């Protein structure tokens, strides 16, 4: 892969596993130095070895609770001090909740928004302040979900949080375009990650039934989401902002199911 992000510095929240880990690896291969920000960093050495072997770009792991605005500020500050700048923010950290609305505890609802919406905002705001200070271009990609528009039982909190994330993406794109900061989102359908497989094993998802509804006949692979993220971080998307790009194999347009 051409290293067209060479010299750039990317922060990936939730980058220790799943889509976030693959996004971090993809950005590394494109030449970016990557900071993985996650709440659980116990597997940091393993993840760094998995994604950075043979890469010239650097990867660093920082333990962060993104629901804490002070920690988000410190994340951006530490990243900019270590690498001299920050250029890309991938808001991938998310809390997935599968619970009927009548049984939803208030604290669980609040936790979902604290991570999926508030945390993404705290990181984005701190990132934008730093980019404006640098007087450079900034790129933010928020990982949303088709659950923002496609309702499923038991996902009231998750769907509402992702819908809010979509609205926030558009609002920030509007406000920050003058500072040369582009803000976009990716909305995947079901992705073949350890978390989704675990939910399926617990009986909350029937992956075969889901795949049968997808016109392309299967769920997505994490690399396919990361490739869309990479596009939004590249010069090829330089006039795209405020958009939510759906990556779902046709799931959301299939009205025949």
C-alpha cells in the first residue's frame, strides 16, 4: 500500500480490538503514526506486535476513559507532545447494549451515551482545539452504525446514541469546516468481530438470518470498514464532510425481507 499518510498522526479510540484494531493497523500500513486509546490496555504489547510488525510508522497505546473529559484532553495533549502534532481522529470506542427498553436501567442508558456520544464529543473537541492551534488540516471519522436508522428490538439505547452521533457529526462538520477540519462518519451493519460473535453465541443475534437479508449474502469484515475509514482520511475525500457513509452490503436498502 502506498504510504500516503506518511508523517501523519492518527488517534484511534477503542483500538485494542475489533474494528478499532483493524483501523489502527490499516492507518499504520498507510504510513501514519498511530495512538491507540482504550480503557483496557492489558493486551497492549500483543496488539502492538500484531499490527506493527514490519511497519516503519510508530504505534503507541494510551489508557483512556473517554467518558472523562479531562482524560480526553490529556490524550490529545500527550499525543501531540509525543509526535509533535495530531492530524486524524477515529472515534471507534463504543458501548454496545442489548436490552429491552422496559428493563433498561437508567445507569446503563447513561453509560451508553457517556461513551458513544459524550466521549466522541470530548475527544473531537480537544482534537479540534489542537488542530486549530497547529494551523493544519484535521480529519475526524466517527464510527456509527446502521442501528441509527434501522431499528432492532433491544437496541433503544444503542440506536439512540448512534443517531445522536450522526447528528453531532454533521453539526461539527458545519462548524469546523472553516478551520479545515473535515468530520464524517461510517455506518456499518453487522461486522465479523469477536464482540458480534459473542453476542450471537449468547443467542441475541442470528447471523445466518442477518446474512440472508443482506443482498451481498454475508456480514462485513472489519477490513472493509477500515478501508472506508482510510478513504475518508485520504486526499481522495478532500471535499467530503458532514457525511455518514453506509457500509452494509445493501442491508439498509433491502425492503423485501
